C-alpha cells in the first residue's frame, strides 16, 4: 500500500497545513483548470485540501479513481451526513434550514425512486421531440440579436434565455416569472453570497414553486409539475414540499449549466477560428455532436468538484478513505487526464473519445438533464455561428468577466459583434 499518512484520521488531517480549495486558474488561461491539479494528478492523486469552513477533505484528481468513487455506493451524496464537504457557507446554511434535500443530494434507493419520476421528461426521445420548439426559440432569439445590432451581450440575449425558456416550459413555469428564478439562481450559485441571503433565495424559490404545485393540482396542464403532482402526490410518492425542492433543482440546474456552456463554448470557438468554421459549416450532425462533447470535456464548467462522503472505510488505488471523510472529485482534472485523452490540454473537436468525459458526472447521480443539454448545444452553436459568420468578442480578452466566484464556471457577460 502507498503512504497512507494522508488518509489517517480526521484529527491528523486537520493538523496538517493543507492548501485551500478551490484553486485559482492561471492568468491568461481561462479555459484550463488550475495548474495545481495537473501536478497533483501526476504525483499525488489523493491529497488533502482545506475548504471554506477550515475542515479538510480528500481531493481526487485522476479519471479512473473518480470513476471508481462515483460508481461506489460506499460513498454518499447525502449532504446531511456528517463529514460531507459542503461547497460554501450558503450551501451549509441551506443544509441546516430544515427543508427536504432535492433528490440529487440523497442516496439510493430514495434517490433513484424520486429520479424515476422525472426521467421520461429528459429522455433521448423527448429531447429529439423538442427539436422543432428549440429551433423556434433559437431563431427568435437570433432575430432579436440581429434587430438590436452589435454589440450585444451574448449571455443576456441568447445564452441565458434559451435554456431558461426551455426548462421553464418543461416544468410549467410561466414566462412572466423568469426574472424571479434567474435572479434567485444567481444568488444560489455564487460562492460569495452571505449564508442568510442564500437561504432566503432558496426559500423564496421553493415557496414560489410550492405555490405553483398547488396551482397545477387545481388546474393541471401538460407539463412536468402537473404530471408528477397528479401521479405521485395522492400515493405519497412525493410531497408538496419535496416536489417543490426537486423542481427548484431542475429549474436551477436546467438553465444555469447550459447558459454557461453556450457562452463559454462560443468564446472557446472564437479563440479557435478553424474549429469554429468547422462547426459553423458542417452539414453532418455527428460532427457537431462531437464538437459539443469536446467542448464539454475541455471546459468542464462544474469546476469546484463533485462532493461525496465515505460511509465506511474504503480503499481506492492503495489509499484508505475512512468513514466520515469527505471527498472532492475534480472532474475538470479528470477530463484532462492523459491516460484517457491523448494530448488532453488541446482543444480538438475531432477527438474520437471525447464523449468519455465526466462533465455530466458518472454513476447513479449522472446528470439527469444531459440529453436535453446536448440537444440544446448541438442546435445553438451552429445556428448562432451561421447567423453571424463573423461573430467576434466586442471587448478585449482582459476585460471579459469570468465567473471565478461561482460554483458553475462561465462568463458574467460577453459583448459580441459581427
């Protein structure tokens, strides 16, 4: 067995001077993970870091080790378990708020039971059936950009409204209320939000969705909330409060991640003109789909790590993780692992195995909305680039405000011209 002094007990771990996580990206390298991760992946794939509250957690940087942990039921996603490494003070405050956790923050069998209530709305078949509506929304947003004339902010004019409109329609959230969930989401995903503001935003959004559940019970429509409420509230399969929490998760995750992928992915393509031209001019859906997978791998916008806690002692690659010890899995590091991806720091939309990335996680908690996200991205990039073939940033690189302060990486705004 390798040196296990790092694993030891929590008390031993706390006594060592561990580096603070998350790490900072290198200046001038906005698309690359923090450089420390490459060194750890090569020389110390299991290490300890200190998180926001002063406690320590394991940092796991290699692809195969992360895959093993994410598919091992001895590691829990339950945020209520002692030792779970919360992402921020706001997350910790919400954890103690006394409201039920969404299904993503629980373990099987409860996680899988609740997840199955929603899976039909995010299947491959349902995503493909949405293509006409997605195309309609995309064309309308591009018409608006063209009418406004350059420069326009790509985030507020296209990247944000596209997935927001889509996930809201799926859930049954009225268009008139989009500002509410967009503004509250911004608070929830910020790492710098004061805990009381984070709790207040979560409560406001949950209360709003709880009221929407009540409306759907009285007047059901053709949407997810109506369907799940009708099928599972009478049987006790869910509760009003639990459905509101789960709907909040779907609403926030369903637009925040795709928004940042659209904006940051477009910027990455603009920084690589040859690959931009290939996406813009391709008549092959498979080629565009491959480009999307490479963008997902290369950018890995969930950049503060997926979190777990061991529920018993587990040995992974010769390292013992003790029961109650938290684990942080840096998927951005795994997606740059040279044992899996050749020349991993290169951006190559023709990469044959890009889809092996872990941008959507792995195992039972793999992202529920990945089929919808893929479909949105596969339509959004080519449509945007074909409408504006000379698309370019309207500000200098050093002036682009990247989301270093957020749990989901991207850009706060991106003025573009054409």
